[in-house]
C-alpha cells in the first residue's frame, strides 16, 4: 500500500472508532443506528483503504465502547463486527466497479446494509442472550440492525459518498 492509502485507512479508522465511542448509546444492541457506518459507502469511492479503515475502526470502537461488561464478549463483537465491515465494504466496492452512477452506489450500499445486518444481527442475538439474558429471536435481531443500517449506510452514506467522490476524486 502507498503512503496515501495508509493515511486514508488510518483516518477512516480513527473517525469510525471515535463515532462509535461518542455515539455509544445508539451504536449497540438490537435496535441500533450506527452512524459510523455512514463511512462504509466510501469504500465504493476509495476501495481497499477504506475497507481496511472501517474494519480497524470497528474493531477499536467495539472493543472500547461495547456494553457487554466482559472482555471476551467485547472481543467477539470487535472481531465479527470488523469482519462484517470488511466483507460488506469489499462487496460494495466490487459492485461499484461494475458501473458508474447512483444506481450502482445504491446497490452497493444496500448490499453493505444486508451483509452487516446478517452478520452482526446473528452474533448480536447470542451476545444479548449471554451478556444480558435477552432471548431475542434471530430474525428480530437481524431486522433491528437492518433498520439502522438502511438509515446510516443507504440514506446518509450514499449521499456522503456521492459528495465526497465529486469533491475529492480518487488520488493518483
């Protein structure tokens, strides 16, 4: 990776982690709107460096701010949340590479929202049960994450990605 890519990854990771920690009350549990996920669609603009950044930022943010009260449960959240962000971001990047325009950005962001919701919603069901004794049906856990993901990734994230792409094109 070039130094510009490393800087972009570091900046994205730091911003993501800070947003998770500062907005902790709305960034966790079954019904969440993780505003830090607004950064995920930037992977369609900048590719791999942003995918790495949102993954590292998720790891740090989840580890520092997770409400589980247990180091091992916070580590599960940090690891699997990071994997969800990386897979979602890389899939969106591959979708966006297929064509230009808002349709591809919306499709990529919708893919990110679904991937994050399935992965996070699945492990979140078990974290809620183990840490808080809440036996939430799996479908409800996934749908709870999906609602917030649609808001943060699709409704807010796509316009942010379009604005950033227009004003800060990919560096050479």
